[in-house]
């Protein structure tokens, strides 16, 4: 029997009804790419145990990181910050980056991967970059805008393009590429839109939401590449036995 490649996806913390939740788009994107999505709710006391059964990880979007996690200052625009999710995802991200497991960060996930690598975040984009590019309309609404992808980046090879229109919904951003990463894409206003790891076998973080453009073949290639990296990680060691 051929087992599917398990892609763990982090979720929101419990809502007022006590439900852990995640928008279905990420699940659909992983399934279309041939992976088996498994949801990872916050609060797991032993994140290392997760790496024993998943073949890849997605740090999903939704909600801000508490500024305390990156030595930032409180800002009135910070919303949906939660210590349970922060603690869980930051711990899991540290472990994942030390391992060879494929990792994809999406929106908030870019912030998570950046912070554990020593990076800092812009608390509110309009304060520092103005409103030349709209990265969100309202806290719960997305917007589309173009991004430029570095021609020499691995991301450009995955997507097969150096420019594309993306679905965006955020007001925070990574300030600079953290140690061990380099910038792979940016918006016209200078906001970093993607970073990729210099040494990890497969680690990308995107500020936009590729799962919300599921009918765009270029965006779907990101998830196919993630599942393919998971396949290679799972099968290559077996060939050496």
C-alpha cells in the first residue's frame, strides 16, 4: 500500500464556541497537490512528537503575533493575538527548521518563521510604508496586488514566473530577511512578500495567501512543490537502506 504524504497545518486557537478551526482553502490546496492534510491545533505540549508523523508542515495565516514575541511595542492595530497559539507555533517552527522537514509559512506563518530565526516585524504596514499598495481592506477582507519575484530565487523556479498577482490580507510584515533567509519577493512599496531559507532543504514563507487562488496553476505549484519535497524526504532515506 502506498501511504499519502502527511502535511500538518496549524490552526486557529479555540473560538468562543470552543472549536479549533481553519478555513478550508488550505486543506483543499494540499489535497489537490496529492497530500493528506492533518490539522494541528495549538496547545500540543510536545511539538517534537508532531515531527515524527508528518512529512511536511504549513504554518497557516490568521491573527497577529503578540509584539512581545519579537520584542516589539504594543500597537492598536494588533488583533487576534493569542499566547497559546504563539507558544505552540514558535516551538514547532524552531524544531522544524532544525530538521529536514519541508516547511511552508503563509501570512502569519511568515512572521512565525521569521521570529524564530531572530527577525523583527513591522507592527502596522501603513505606519512605515504608507498606503501606496493596499495589503488588506479590512481585518477580514482580502485584496489583490502584484508582487515581484527575484529571478534568481528558488521560488521563481517553483512558480515559473517573476511577477504575479497575489491575494493578500495582512497589516504586519517582516522587517528584513532574518538570519539564514533571503528575500524572494517584494511588493511595489518595498514590503517583503516572500523569503526562502538558504540552507534548509525546503523552507519558504509567503506573505500572501496562495490557497485563496486555488484555481491559479502558478499558485498551486507551491503546494505541489511542498508535497513533492515531502515525498523526496520520505523516500530518499529508504533508498539508502
